[in-house]
């Protein structure tokens, strides 16, 4: 879960893991100083989130309408701004940021159109202040992301914290194994509750020390409220010097009826 990553829109058609993004017109100014780095973003030309169609996987239970609705009078041309300060303090990487603009996460409301029931996306205005901290020490990596939001659903907070411990030189020194644990929390409640509102994720990252760069990442996220589980497996390996083979698999189990 990447709470601080709010500028670029998510492309759910390309991949359901929310890692693939859509760009938009922007101007970026970076200031490098002894007391830290400041990034300033000025944006417009908002991009709507993409959703899987009738044959898409994954796809919503109802089709999503193309005609989105906006809280801002200027719709997708509403001017947006984001600023972030970051600095390295010993073993810590620290960042503080603020975003003001159109929320990248739409509200989906059901309505009946001429072609039947559908979901209509509503893009509201959002103020989000965030903190991200990463500690790198020896074989350990610890990270915290926390945000405070002010949007159509009022004020809310969310945080995600994780640990990764790397075992170097296992399997007769041919591989490294990173053991990962993450806790996810979001205070938003229905009808705006997110998927990762009170979850725990456990997994591992296996990296072979070979020329082909073989790597496998696997984890399971468990909803501590109802026991629903989501498992992801990603593996990739280069083929000679001109190609790459990649495997991605997602599994849903013990899914709560709600």
C-alpha cells in the first residue's frame, strides 16, 4: 500500500496491483539545499482512473460509465499543486508533503442508464498531508507512510508500516531472501471504506544472484476484521540480452460476502 503516492493516476486496466500509473501535464521545480530537497508540482489536465470493461480482469461488478462527475467547477482542468520536502538524516530518509487538487480515487455510485445499471465515478476535491520515513540499518529496512486527508467524506487518517529483514547468501550463497511484514490501517468507513482498512501482509522476496536477475516476490494480505485473504506472486527473469519473462498471479480466498 502506497499512501503517499497520490500525484499520478492509477491505471487499473494495465494491472490490478495499482503500481501502473497514468501521467498528466505538469511543471516540476526542484530546489537542492543543505537543509533538504524541495519538489514543487503544478498540474492540470486531470486523468480519470481506468477500469476493466465487460471482458476485463479484474473488473467491477457493474460497468463504469465514461462520463465522470467532478466537484470542481473547472472539471478536469482544475489547477492542482503538490509540494514535498525530503532529507537524509543519518540512517533515516524523511519526507513531508502536501497535495491539493482532485482526488485520484473516485466515489462510485450506482444508477440505471439507458443500457442498464452502471457505476458513475465522482471525483471530489482533496487536501492530503503526508509523512514518509524509511530506516535502513544493516540487514533491516523499516518504513512508515502516514496521511491525513480532508475530502468529501470529512477528515480521515491512514498509515502503513512495514519491516523487511534480508538473509544474504542462502542456498549455498546463490540467493538472498527478504522477509517482509506490513500493517495497514485506514479510518475511513462505509460507504468510502478502502480495501486495506485494517489488514496485515506477510511475504518474502527471493533474489537469485545470477546474470539473468531472477527474482520472486510473494505475499498474502489478511483482513483482520473478516479474514478475507489476497495473495500475490510476481516473478521475472531476463532472457539473454533482448527479452524478459514475467509471471504475475493473484489469488482471492476466504472472501467475506460483504
